[in-house]
C-alpha cells in the first residue's frame, strides 16, 4: 500500500513553461468553430490508415504512438501556469464544477474511502475529496492516490499539498503512471473504492484502455466518476461557447502563459471527445453498471451548464 507522499519517477524539467513547445509550432489549425474532419474512427478515436494506426491530437491526425508524447509536452508546457489559466479560461467556473463533482460523490459519508484520482494533475480533485470528507464527516482516513503521466503536473500538485495539512500523511500520494496501463505491482486489482478522473480522459490515446484499467483497480462495488468537457445541447449556446473557446482561450494562453498552441490543443481536444451518450456506452462496454443512456435522474450522466461539462458515473459490480 502506498501511503507516503512521494513523487514516483519524476521526469526532468523539459522546458520553460513560457517556451513555445516545438512540436506544436507546426500544428495546422482549422478555422474557428470548424468541426473536426470526420474520420472513420473506432470508439477509442483511433483510425487505421494503410498500415499505420492514427488518432487525433486536437484537430490533427497523428500516429497513435505519437499522441502520448505530444500530450505530455502540452502539459509539461502548461504545468506551472495551469491553475491560473484554469481560473482565467473558465472565469472560475471549473471550481464550481469540481466542487459539485466531489459533493455528488459524498466521500466519507459511509466511512473512509481509498480513492485514486487519475490524470489528477495538480491535485484539484484530491484536495476537494480530502477536504469534503474531513469537513462534512470528520473523516481523517480517506486517502487519495493522485496519478498522472506528467511529472511536471505532479510536481505542481506536490508543492501545493506541501502547504496543506495532508502533507506527509498517509492521506495523499503522488504517482507517475499512464492511465491506460497502470503497473499492476503498484496499482493492484480490486484496490480502490472510488476512481475519479477530471478533464483528463480526453487527453488519453485510448479511452477504452483507461476504462478497462479503472475497472481493474476498483473493488467490486467501487465507483467510477468522470468529469469531462462534453457536448453543449442548445445550438445557440453552443455557437456562443465555440466563439469564446476558439478566440478567447488561445488568446489567454498567449497573454497569460506565452503559449497559444497548447491552449489551442485543449480547445480542439474538447471537440474531439465523444458526446455524452457515446461515452456512457463506452463506460458500459468496460463492464460498469450505469444509469440509463440519458441525462439526469436515473441516467448515466449529468450535464453541467447545458453540457459544457458532464459527470458520468458507473459502478463495478
Ligand atoms: C486538463 S489536466 C486535468 C488535471 C486535473 N484532473 C484537474 O481537473 O485540474 C489533464 C491531465 O491529464 C494528464 N494526462 C494526459 N494523458 C494521460 C495519461 N495517459 N495518463 C495519465 N494522465 C494523463 C495530463 O498530464 C494532465 O495533468
């Protein structure tokens, strides 16, 4: 059991957060509001063209094996500005969504939980889980393993937790690993009560592989919960949101982080993620029991702000 606060296999700093990542300089961007070119893709988003498997990286098509390092470079580049940028881009709304996400899961309500927050980045969800359990239920035993593929994001999280009461306690650990293939030795099967992933799954090359791993590491009866950008339902609202995303967010990236390309990727990646019913079906296909394939009470997901983001849940029986 990993109960110590540690950073496994930290990667060396690659570049200054202000540096334009070289791999992104040549990115070909579609026009504002353009829909991604439809491709005959599998549910993982992967295509097979000739003998090379390809996937999407924002609106680009890239070899499947390239995506992981492209995504890693994006988050290496944005790590130090990530929290500030999140606030600026969403005007603070991401905090409300994350609060709502955690409050719905009620960590600590039925005793301490062993949680894993995958693609956990700088620890936003982990901190909320621990605070919620402590403040609402006086639970000081719930623990969270924050897992991320990117050592730079984890380092930011580690620094942040240093200033909290959880530092150096068995309640928090930071671990570097790929959500699609978490080493069995470090992440044994049937271990966790709660698996969370917030704004992370769309960055992974294979969504089914992430879900498969989530299913593996959860205990029977454990809950999978995903907060992710999704598909806006109302066409008028969607077009306003598209205008905002494609013009304001890359501009903020330039002004606040000196990095337009990474933030352009973040916007594009949102548009490439499957809409709510499709993603819910993928969760079911991984073996989870979900609500019906609809939104709201008794459904597999809940829309936030008309679907700008959504919360999908499933239970491993
Ligand atoms: C947009 S951030 C979200 C961070 C945090 N969950 C939050 O809500 O603030 C996405 C995170 O996913 C991580 N990530 C991307 N691909 C991953 C993978 N295959 N396995 C684990 N983490 C991954 C990135 O490194 C990054 O920290």
